[in-house]
């Protein structure tokens, strides 16, 4: 029995079946965009731990920063005694994030914690209770964030009751607009529906915050029209509602800019960061207007492990790597390469419904009927399974489960990228033969 088989059997016996595994291989070591199993088989990573590895696996600058910090101390607890990494990272993020206003930051452990704390701050600052998220949005698996998440299965089914005063607003999906509408007409309609929502569903004077992913992640990498996003932000400004940008998956170079909000020329009141912030170590943050960050009293926010110094050291190194290796521009080049490839595939395979991207945040809709745009979850699953069985870590997404998403590390080499695309090519060819 191989080491992989041994661990697979132990996983079956000892690990909860509630945890999903997109790929059944075992990671022994990983570097850049390549993961190697205990038997020496290499897998190309097009998932990046769901957008966690923008600077790649075990980047030498990040691992050295972690080793240096481990030799100093592991976790004295910022609530007990302060340390440099937390403070320096807060300073860096306050300068990096959009907005010319005074900013502060707070650090936590997970993306869901960042969302929850942004809601707490917003409620405290405004004195209001209601929270608006968006249809198809994803914000986490805690009770509050699960309540804000749109997809019922697998995230909400059977886990109620949910938090109250959470309202999902409509969110545009250009690919699935009515064919009788032009893009411009559809955008106008989407803006009207958003504003009508505050007449029909919840009054704006009761809303503490609107929480939006600038590009919906789990929803299928859905990119909203720029004008829609700007209208939402303006509506929030007019009505004293805090606009929160959930950049947990979109941040740190993924979209070709530091943060996706920059593509839309907006300045969020609060920004949520995690995932690629610390290259895989548990760390998240809320960054934004000082007066909102300071609304709660000392001790009302925080947590035992929040802002762990080892994770902060990794995050400071991540920021340096993104700057030094020009990964924002690299993201655009990766995205363009995929776009060029899929322009060819779109002519070859009728099941490719739409290719969309912002930088290297890339998605492809798999459909059974290109005219009707009928989602084909089964075929998307087949493509992902073939890839994962043949050395390419690949994930699906989308409210219908029919979207193939690409989140390869931005440090991926041309050789790694081409190897991955060769496996993808074979997966698509098999899917084409099955049609």
C-alpha cells in the first residue's frame, strides 16, 4: 500500500465526511504552482487553495519571514502585549487600500470573522441593524455569514435558523440577461431593481451596511457592470449606509490590481481581506475609515489568536513579493493567456457558454445549449474530475455548479501553465467526445 492509499483510508475512517475534497491526492510538498504527492507525482495547481496562494506555495521570501518570526515568538497575544508585525501590517494595508481618508485596521483569523466584525462595526457606528448582501454572494459559513450567503446547497441546507435582519439584494448577471435587452438597458434595469429593493424589502434608514464582493466568487466569478457598482456606492453615501467591499478572494493582485475595487473607481468605507493576505496562514482583516474602526469600545472586538505574529510576518512578506515581482501585471498576462486559449476552445466546443475574467480571476460557463445557456453541472463536474484525476487541481463554482474557475498562483511559470493547459485540453476533449 502506498503512503497516499494509507492516508486516504485513514481520511475515510477518521475525518468528517462533511469536509469536501475536490482532489483525492495527498500533498507531500509544494512549490510555486506545483504540488507533489508522497510517491513523487506532480500536480499543477489551478485552484491555489481557493485563491489563497497568489504568491505561490512556499515562496522563499514568505517562508523565511515565517522562520524568522518563529524564532522570536509564536503568539504573545496582541490583547496582552503589542508587537511590531501587527502594527506594521496595519500601516501597510491602510496605505495600500483605496481611499484618501484616514484609515485604521483590525486583524482576525478567517474571512468569515472579517465579515462578522465589519457588520458589528457598521451596526455600532450607525446605530442600525439591517444588513444587505447580494443574491449569489458568498461570505462564509458561520451563522451570520451563512445567513448572508446566497447558495443554499451545500452552505445553508438544514443549518437554520439563520440570523435576522439580513436581506439579499439583486445583483446583475449580464450573461443571463433577457435577450431582448441590450447591455445598457439591462444595467439600467439592474440599478432600478436595486433601488426598488429599498422600497419593497427594507428601508434604507434601517440599513447599517451593504456588503458586496466586487467580483462574486462562489457565485461564479460574476463581474458586475462598473456603473452598477458605482450606483450602489452612491446610494450608500446618500443614505448614510456603510459600503463594505468583500475583497477576501479578489484581493492581492488576483484581478490585475491590488484590489478589485480599483477597477470600479470606488473607495469602500470598509474593506475585508484574507485568503492570499498571508499565503496560507490564517489571517484576515478589516481596513477602512478610522471613525468606523473606532466606533466600538476597547475590548469589544478582537479574539485570542487574532493577528497572530507569524501570520502577520507572512503577510508583510507577501506584500513585498507582489510589489517586487510585479504580480498585478503578471495576473493580467495570465488572464490574457487563458482568454486566448478559450477563444479557440469556444469555436471548438459548443458547451463553452461564456469566458469571463478580471485579471487572472477567470471563469468559464459550461452549458448544454449555447443558445438557451442551459447550465450543465454534470459536464462541468466531469471536466473537473478528469483534470483532478490526471494531475491538474481544478475547481468548479457557480450557483448552478456549472462554472469552471481558475485561481492559479500568480507566480506560475510558463512551463507549469502550459502543463496545466495540456491537461485541461485533454479534459475538454473528453467532454466533447461525450457530447
